[in-house]
C-alpha cells in the first residue's frame, strides 16, 4: 500500500514545557534546539519554507500551558501544532488526572478547530532511568491514557513512545533524567516526522540502540550520587521554596517567523 502523500505546512506552532523548549539539546550558540526545532527544520528542508513559533516555557503545568499559550497559539493560526506537557503535573505534590485530561483535550480541540493538524506523544515510565520514579509511574500511566483518549476524541495524532523500550535507554537522556539529550531529541523529531509522513522518514526511531558495555555497580552508584546532588536536592529545595523554573521566563520564539537556520548537529553537553 502506498504511503499517504505528505501535507505541506505553512505555520507550525509548538506549545509545551521544557521538553518543547529544547532542554537539553544545545544549539551551539547559547540556546537550545530541541525536537520541535528539529522537526521544523525537517519540514523546512522538505518543502523549502516554513514559519515557526515556539511558545514553550520550562516549568509549566498543563493548566499553565493552556492558560498562557493557547490563546497566543490560536492567534497565530497554525496549520500544524504540537502539544506536549504533563511532566510537571506528574512530579507535583498533587496530581489531578481528570483536570490534566480536560486541559489537553481542550487545547487539542481548539487547535484542530482552527485548522491545525495536532501532534502529541506519550511520556515513558521513567523507572528504568531513576528508581524513585516508580512512585510516579501510576501518574504517568494515567497521563498517557488521558492523552490517548483525548487524541481519539479530537482527531489528533499521538505517538506512543511509552510503548517502546528504547524510550528509556539512558543514552537518550540527559544527566537530570527528566530531559532528553540531543540524541533523544533527534529520535522524537524523527518519530513525529514519520507520523506526519514526511519524505524520508521511517520507523528507525523505535529501534533499540546498539548494545553497549553494561555499567559496573560502582559506576551506577556514582551516577546515582551525582544525580541526587546535582538534580534531586536542588529540585526539592526549589519546590519547598515555592519557586518554579518558569518564573520570569518568556517563550523563546513567540512569533511566527521564517525558518532560515539550516540543520546542525551538536554534541550533548552536561549542565553544571
């Protein structure tokens, strides 16, 4: 059976939190590239032009994404929109699955009604990356069920990353274990490209990485100690002080603008 003909897009708007913003995928000039920009670059390369906006701000919950970004996104009249959020909901002290589901469905429905193809994807269970994540695994499962159900109701396209073991290969994740690294962002972009039937896309993104030497117990212990000191403790302290990484931040690309920057490949770096 022939593949569906690719659809041309003129205006792509990305909504979300830190993942959509692009953390931890450095762009080589002091900012972040991320799967959203990688997808935009891929579309631009295929069709020769694309206007792209990224409204994402790190630290936002799904309700905050809806409140702060939806109206601005609709005003830009996108014909392609990505909506990815929920990580900050499942890691919060309280989690309301029904509220998150309602917010996701509302955003998808509003964007689709405005003429956009809407794309979302699931969040994998993070337990293989950090044992403490087993406490939020039921929340992640509930989030994914809500996203899939909402997508069916609204006709949105959803990529189920959680269904593939490679999604939690530690080599695709940043040291903080919450954000994808450059290789991980590249895989997400490739999965979304396939979902859009872009020329040259395929299912290689879901294939396992080449087996590598297993880390020793000492190496795993050292990695855990670094993670606790560099990421867990500061995150807990920020929460106790009532602070958010979204405080004082604005979207990195709030207006639709032509995408002129050619695709580049940069190596992932560790944040200090």
